C-alpha cells in the first residue's frame, strides 16, 4: 500500500521530535518510545528508558500483553490521525464540577495548590447574562436562584428563572419568562430589593411586580393580586417603583385614577402618599425595638489610610448599626467625647448617624482595635458574625498588588487561613455547616473547607 505524507508524532506523548534509527523506525527524543510505520498505521514498541525498572520488566516479560496494548494504541492513534486528516472536530466534553481536595496544607498558610488552569469548561451552548442571582442555604445543600438572559446565534434573547444544585453542579429547574414586558426598543428593565431574607420583590419596566420566594423556589407575577385586600385601590395600577422609606421597604404605586400610595407587602398595609416622605402623620406601626446585643466589625480609616480593624458591640432599635468609624492619631481632638487621643492604636472615633443618634436608637456598648500592630491596605469586611470574620486586604501598598482573603479569629484577630486572588476571586462569602460558600460571580463559586482549602471550584453548567 502506498504511503501518504503525514506529520509523524510519537504515539505515546505526541512529540514530533524524533531520531530515525533505520528506515521508517524512530525513537522519540522526548519519552524514548520506539515506533515504526507500517501500511499507514503506527505500531508501537514500548521501550521507555525513563520508566521504573519494575514497569519495564513487566512489559518485557509479558509479550502477549504488549501485543494487545500495541493493537489498542494502533486503533486509537489511527482513528485520531483520520480525524485530523478529515478536519473533523471531536465531540466536546460535557461541563463538569472541578474538584480539588487539598489535605496537605496546614492551617494558617496560603492556599496556592489549585490553579485556575485546573478549571475546565465545555464549549458554551449560548451566551448567558445574569440579571440576578442569590445563594440559598438549606439542610439539603446550597442552591443558586438566578434570572438569566440566554443569547445564541440561533435564537432570540430569552429570560429564564433557573435553579441550580451548587455542589452537584446540576440545573434543577429552568422556567422561561415569556410574558415579561418590553419597552418600545424591545428592552426589559429589572429593579429589585430584598424585603427580607426569603422574599425579593422585582419591578419590571415599571409596570409589573414579581415576587421571588426563596423558601418555595418560585418566581411569580403578583401584579394582579398585589392589592386584593385593598378594594379602594382596585381601579387599576399604572406604575410601580421600589422605595426605602423611614418606615421600611415599600412599593410606591401610581393607580389609574392618579392616586399615589405606599404599599408595605410584608405587613400588607397601604398608606396614601401625601408628599410626606417622613410619613410623620401617616405611617405603619413601628415594630418592637430590638434590645439584643450585636457584635460587628468595620475598618476605620482616615482619607483611605491608617486602616484599623474595629470590633464593637452595639444595641440598635432595628438590629442595624447605623454608624461610621473614622481613624485618627495620637494628639488629635476626639470628635465625640472631650479630650485628645492618647495613642495611635486607640485613636478612632465612632459616629452614630444623625437620624439615629437621638432617643437612644443606637448605642455602642464597647469597642476595641482588634489588630493594633497590623497594617492593612484597602481592606474591607466580607463577612462577620459572632463566630466568623472574613476580610479582604491588599497584599501590600503597591498599586498593582493583588488581594488576600483571610479568616481571622474573632477574639484575637489571628489569621486562620489565607487565599490569594490568584487562586480564586471572592466577592461574597458565607459559612455553611463546616465549610464556606464563596462567590466570584453568578456562574462561578468555590466551596472552601474550615482550613481554607478550596475543595471545589464550580462553573455552573449550562
């Protein structure tokens, strides 16, 4: 059979660097595999000089196995060469969750074993743009609820409500949102506000209201039923907007007969908008004051410098701190109390927001500089509660410096673990059981163990 001109590659490692031993017989310069050409097929004689003695002896003493292996490789390599010659692309692999379990890193060290190159992705079926995403933690596991726009060359832009099982990287449900309103240019505008941990309200193109129920995993158009319990406003609803009033979160509604109202869906109450935003004359009943103590953390700074990590305990009527912390220096006048700051470590001022400084709506009980000897550059608190404190800070003061993400001991400020942004970029993080769920963006998450090792780097499947 006539031979065809082909690029000859080592069937073992793929290298084209070779030494010709005799006509049509070669030795790979990379892995030392000897092979020869015979009737358009590549037959392999395994002779790995860089393999262990036991492995080489195993093949040399088992001639039958060598022949079988050679035959299998002939078929595989021959098929690959045919695909190359016919310019036919192989079937793309499916997207999978990339799991990297790293058990050899001690606590408190920087986790650098998981390279971004280890995260592989299948070719995308469509372009996926996110309007919204939220992580929901349940006993069964973490789930991602998202509103996605899907775009491709073969279909128009469509919006879907999707639910993902994060750990399994599996799309649990996908519902098309075909009835969303569009403006004269075919665009759909989304506005949303988390009214509670389980309920998020969306206003779409100012004309429809949707409710995302994170308990029952439903995204529903509630426009027609919104004011069922308020017959005085059943003349029709013209437009909607989301509003944060002094009495809480509300929907500001214009009815078809020109009335303007505030509707508080969590308490199902309506109040007429009489141009009194403070609602002094007409407001919902106040919820009982929160009298419990809360612990929080924040970075004090002075014009972006002199960053100090402050731990403080406070009581607030609604459980929120409503304050800011300014860094100062020894010898400077105190902004709240009389006198001057005596040393740099304790030189900071806690300022309660003016709207809450009267009637003891917010009180700071105690406070401290948690890490007085440490320097921070462009820091921020990513997550904190009574048990966990996770911060983000630049590695050093250089303009191009990257960031580290660190869990600190809530009592001493000691670093428990560190993850570099070269490994994974964290924009949000939350504890879940004995792990952490970290979010880079709506389709990229990481599961981190309690020692700071990334167990999974997940790109959501399509």
